[in-house]
């Protein structure tokens, strides 16, 4: 049975209206998180790669499309963008980028045999990033995690800019 919220290729629709009409303070929170990640401690490209990987892991088309678009606008190559899904064996990433991608995977992937972020991974991350940069990566992962339920439940329209990605 088709409903008005069914996503069609030629007529995408969000399930819910823009949350800003109910919670205008969410924009303030989002802006503060974005500002915190742009503090210069971690390259913006690394943050974009991490957030793209998060979108891929949770199966969010909205986040995958959005982060891909932002990375393209930042001048990232198609090879690097495409290879994020298979970063472990791709030759396109630095050691620092690899550990950042591993961190986001560890946070978002259940580990039935122990901690999600073990000491060994933290130690490798701290070899590439100082405390401020590790906090920046943590906030970047938190930022995308903040919006994952929005993307999965409300289904904003992929490819549309924030504020224009809801039709109700």
C-alpha cells in the first residue's frame, strides 16, 4: 500500500515536517556543533570523511548524499569519496584519516566481544591527534549521531539543503 510519505524516485517526500517549526533551538545546537568541529584541530576533509562513513554505516541515504556533496564541494576526488566504504584497503587515506574512520566505525558498530573503542585504538588515535583534536573528532561523530535518528525516522529529502529538505 502506497502512502503519501513513500519515497518515490521522481517525487521524494519526507515523513515528517521540518523539526525547526517545533524546536527552533535545534538550529542553535546544530550551529554550535558545526562551529566546534571547525576549530582547526582536525582538517574539515577528515570530518567530512568520518561523517560520510557514519552515514554509510547506519544506512542513511540522506547523510551519504549530503556528506558526499559537501566533500565534492570541498574539492575531494571521486576516488577518495567512493573509497570511504572500503577505506581499509584503499590507498587514498592518510594514517590520521584511517584512524578517524576506524574510530567512527568502532563507535557505531556493536562489538560483542568487548569495548567498542578499546585502549589500543585510542592509543593509535592519540598518536595522530592531540587532546583537542580527539575531542574535535568526538564532537564530529556526536554531531552526525545527533542527526542520524532525524534522517532515519523523518527521512529528509536527500540532496536538498537543510531547511528545504522537508515538504510538510
